């Protein structure tokens, strides 16, 4: 097996386990901006970024790539690296990997003829990450409630890749799951699998029936009109991308326990999620 050269930059705990996995597979790994005791001693840690990018090196950007829109997200004490500085170091023989790569950076990489892959746009990665997201969402729901999910009515808003996995996990622990979406084909599929279904047009009328509500739709869904129908005893777990689909300020005003749970795979299953990303990278390269 050919030995590949990787530069793994910053990010959350997923990057640590990603780097460790690549090392275990016999590849050469240099890290920058990662400070964690779990990082393998086989990974070389660089203290400066200048001249760190070599020809034929595969670069794994942080997860997330940036938090401020200017600098790469690093967790160590190293000097911050701006996105512009990073681009200046690149060579045409490099390959860039990342998750949710900003559109402007993607456009610049394309202009520079630098091959790049957004791992979060990979359907297989998204489905496998959906397992960690679903398990984490359920863990949050259990922690936030004083009743069991088993036997409780749970509403899942959205039936995309993550929603499908979440429904399956909820059903597996005995929750009475109802799926709500605007997509009639998804409703038909959900019904064929034994779930209760709720067309979105009827959501306002029935939303108050559920003890648990999980939102996966990245758009305003649980607005004040809907929250007025919901009991204070209901737990809302919103796993949609920022800013979520819930009016959290209004929920707080009404005394409803609503949580926006972001980056679940990196928090509750960093090892599994990091290895999923590493495997996806190796599948692309090899």
C-alpha cells in the first residue's frame, strides 16, 4: 500500500481521531493547530505553518473550516492561519478535503485548479454521520426530559437522510414516531415503513400532541404560531444547521425547553465520526 502524506489542520475532536486513523493505516501525518492528549505520538505536530505545505500533500481542513469567516479553526496555541494565508501556500499538486467548505473558498480553489472535496456533501458520509447525529439527538432528549422516550409520542420534522436514521433509532427504543414533511413521496415512504405521518399542512392543528419534537429542517418551522400550541412539558431538540428551525427566544419566553444541538457527531461520537471521514478520504485517494 502506498504511503500518503497528510496535513491535518485544527478542528474539533473528529480531527484528532481522523489523524490517528490515518497514522494507524501507515500514512505520514503532520498536524497543525491540534492540541489534544489523545493525538497519536505517530503524528508529527508542527509549531509553525509557513512552508508546511509540501507538493503532493493531502490537506484536511478543520471541522468546521472556520468560525469567524477569516481564520482557519484551530484548537492549539499555534499562531492563527487566515484562509488567505492558507491559499497562498497551496500548490496544484495538493488535494484539499473539508467539511462544509465555504462557497468563496471553494470558488477560489476551483480558480487555482486545486482539487478539493467537501466530505459533508458525500451521501455515504452523510448517512453514516447521521447515525452519530441521531444517537446524540436522542441522548440530548433523554437528558432534557423526566419521562422515557419509550411509549412517548415523538414528532420528527423532516424526513431527509438524517431524519430517516433518527426515526429508525427512535422506533427502535419504543417511541411512537410521527413524521411530518411537505414531501408527499417521503410521507408515503414513511407510512409504508409503519410510521404515523402528518402532512405539514396539518402540523399546527396537531403539534401539541407530542412529548418530544425533533427538528431536522433548516428553515423556520416552529415559529411562535406553532409554539403557542405546544405544552411547556414538551422537549424540542433542533438539529438543523444554524440558526435552526425553532424560534428559541419565543420558546424561552413561553417556558418551553427547546435546544439547538449543533455539531453532534464531533461531541458525542468524535472517534467514530473522525474515522468515517478518514475512510472517505482514503476511498477517494486509493
